[in-house]
C-alpha cells in the first residue's frame, strides 16, 4: 500500500476514535476502568447512569472496545502476580 493510500485509510479511523474519546467523562471512565474499578463503581464515580453508559457504548463502539481492552489488560496483569 502506498504511503498516501495508507494515510487516506488511517486518518478517518483516528478521527473516529478521537470523536469517541471527546468527552471528559468518557476519558475519566476509561481511566477508572484501567485502574481496576468495576463498571458500576466507575459509572457512579463519574455520575453516569446505566442508560447514559449504554448510550455511550452503543453510539461509540470504539469506546466500548477501549473499555474492554482496559479491563482485559487489568485482569491479565493481576493474574500474573
């Protein structure tokens, strides 16, 4: 793939991810999940209702994927110790 073609394909993906992260509450939620908080505790901490969290995850699949990665990396790091 030519360099220009690569850029034409990757930049729209970066923009979608940035849009999914463009909220202070979403960023804080990801941070809490990465630190080991349960979804319920993290939602409570940032003031998200279950409905708001569901709306975020269905509207922004990139956010859901990042939250899943944060949780799975946390569980794999705790299982090694």
